[in-house]
C-alpha cells in the first residue's frame, strides 16, 4: 500500500482511485475530443447499440449512474460535435432516444482502445484484466455498487441517539 494509505478508510481509497481514474481517462481521451463523462456516455451507448438497443436518455442515465439532466447536457454537446443523434421516441413523445453517428462510432472505438490500455495498466498489480484478483476485485466493486446508500437514514440514526 502506498505511503499514507495504510490507515485510510475504504471510502477515502475509493474516492482517490476514482479521481485517479477520472483524471487518467480525461487525459487519454482528450486528443479524441472527449471528456471522461462523454466517454462514459458514448462507450455505454456503443455497447448498448451493439446489443440492438436504442436507449433513451433516461435509460442511459440509469446505466451510467449519471444524473438525467447531465446526460441531456452531454448528449446535446455530443450531438453538436456530430457524434450522436437525438430523436424523439415514437412510442413515448416525452422520451429522447440516442444513437451514435458513424463518426461517433469511430471515435468511440478509438477511445475504447485507449481506455482498455489504461485498464491494463491499472490492473497490472492485480495480475492484469484477466487475472483472478482483478476478477475478484470487479465482483467486490459490483457488490459495493449494489449496496444501498441512504444519507437520510444516517440523520434518523443520529436523531435516535440524541433522544
């Protein structure tokens, strides 16, 4: 463990790792005209489209964990850049569907290769992407992502303690 992290909380380490990852991805995809958040959106959309889905902005927000309003803002910027199309869902006129343009698919394929290289570097200390430690780490992260977090529950707990 690096110096100063021996006594760090899991929350602090998750935050530090996420910041390290965000900065690295931002720098890696910047030459392609993307930010980390935009990459998260187009890479997710790319995978969903390959699976035959044309998701709504809401569906993509749920998939990425980004706020729907932020997905809308990112989608408009990516549309202006010619990387995706936004169209009304014929089944629900309130919903906006997203699809990558040909240019968007090309940029996304290149960005995915760049980010895969970063993932190889990140997971090298655990034995690489296909290593058993990385697979276990991935399962642990998925478990943590599935754990409910309700900050308001903490307020009611502290209220009970004060009574």
